[in-house]
C-alpha cells in the first residue's frame, strides 16, 4: 500500500493554498461579504467554529473595553518610557525583558496585570464545579497562599506616606464604592444575552465574600471576563465538556487581553512620538533612598 510521509507541521485553523485564504474553512470573500467582525475571525481562528452573534459581540466588547486604561497602568507606563527612549513601534509595544524586575509593554501582562483571566477561569470553574461555597473557596486559596485571580485592583498608594481614611478611599482606583465600569458593562451584556450566567454569579458571590474582608477586593475585569467566558462556552451549546476543559487548561483567555491592550499600547507609542517627548527619567523625590 501507499504510505504518506509524515509532515513536519500539522495545522488545522487556516489554509492559504487555494484561490483565497480560508479561516477554519471559511473563505475571505465570505468573511467580507457576510460583514464578519473581529469577533467572528477570533471564533474561527481560536475556536475553529462560527459562534453565534451574541458570542462574537461579547468577544468584541471584551477587546474594546480592555484596549486601554490610561497611561499610568504598568504596561502603558513601560511602553511610554520605551517610546521616549527612541525605540521603534514593535520594541515599544513588546520590548525585551530588561532585567529580572522590569518588563515593558506587552511583556508586562502577567498574573497581576491583565493576565489573570485564565487563572480566574480555572479557579472559579474548579470551585463552582466542586460545589465549594465562596467562603470555602477563598479560605482554601488563603491557606495555599494564592491570591484569588480576578479579585482586587492595583491602587495608587505611594509607599512611605500616611493618609487619612477619606484620602485613602479617593486614592483607591477601584473599590466597593467605585466599581469598575467595564465589569458592570460586561455583566449587563451577559445578563441580557447569555442563556446562563452561573459562573459569573458565583464570581459575584466570591466578590461579596472578599469585600467583607477588605473593600478593595472587588471583582476585576480579568475576573469578569474569566467567569463570563466560562458561561459563554458552557451556555452557547457549541462546545463539548471536554473542549471547554481543554480551552481552560491550555489558557486561551489571556489572549483577549493581550490582543486588546496591543491597541492601546500602539496608541501610546504614537502619542509619545507625536508629542516628541524626551527621554524619561524618574524623579528622585519619588524614590525612597535607604540602606
Ligand atoms: N485575593 C486575596 N487577597 C488579596 C487579593 C486577592 N486577589 N488581592 C489583594 N489581596 C489582599 C492581600 O492581603 C494583599 O496582601 P499580600 O501582599 O500580603 O498578599 C493585600 O490585599 C494587598 O492589597 P492591595 O495593596 O490593594 O493590592 P496590590 O496593589 O498589592 O495588588 C492586584 C493588586 C495585583 C490586582 C491584586 O489584587 C492581585 O494580585 N489580584 C489577583 C490577580 C488579578 O486579578 N490581577 C488582574 C487585575 S485586573 C487587570 O490587571 C486588568
Ligand atoms: C488595566 O486595565 O490596565 C487596569 O485595570 C489595571 C490598572 O492598574 O488600573
């Protein structure tokens, strides 16, 4: 019989050998004619299927809401510093690992900043599927010394200063009294269009418990996307249980933040170049020099 020589590469998401490239079997002309959006293209290239409109719109909303969060967040700050050092677009967007303590641009995205979506999905799914109460879940995480991914928000609290409680409240970027608008918008959309939001409701119960401990321990945008994406995967009827487990285990969801924030970081690079900003140097006054 005939034997096919093994190939060096196996690929299942796209094919450029015909008249026109196809994404998961869908030709580019169809993508254009049917008015597909970025959410549809992500469905094809990441999930290898066409998802219903409410799902692709949810993906697009995630991308739009996470595209930027101002110049002060760690990724944008680093992109700005790199652009001001005269580096090109791609370097400013990603940049290299400068030292063990300093990453820049996209490389800043990780477990504390923007890259907690996959772990939020993993831990919320595991806890919900095992029937843990929010108390049992949060306390078991505490015992393991792991911060709950998807809970908490970075604060603007320069070290070494003393603040009144009222001033502290104002400096807290997100808290019980100043919720993240992005989280509210995602929750509202899902409540309207998703058949079920049980994972998100579980995340909200976890948030109620963590808020009883400290008022800055809100459900953050990573936690909202992580829990809602579980609802999208489970509720759409388009994925088997095994496929959902695989998506969560591989960790597709931080990709949403990486993709989204690239938009903002590119914008910050252009902004700095347009403004002809000089090399950045951090002010001495903002450093505690000590032995
Ligand atoms: N779970 C449990 N306890 C927490 C959590 C959490 N997720 N976050 C903060 N705390 C508690 C801890 O006691 C912590 O003290 P520790 O340093 O001894 O662990 C204390 O609050 C510190 O609180 P803050 O000063 O308000 O928070 P900080 O600025 O150090 O951290 C951060 C903010 C990194 C977002 C943190 O809340 C965290 O690690 N959360 C989990 C990861 C996460 O979801 N990141 C995504 C944020 S959204 C985004 O980046 C787009
Ligand atoms: C973001 O989207 O970058 C923020 O939630 C993080 C921050 O520090 O505000």
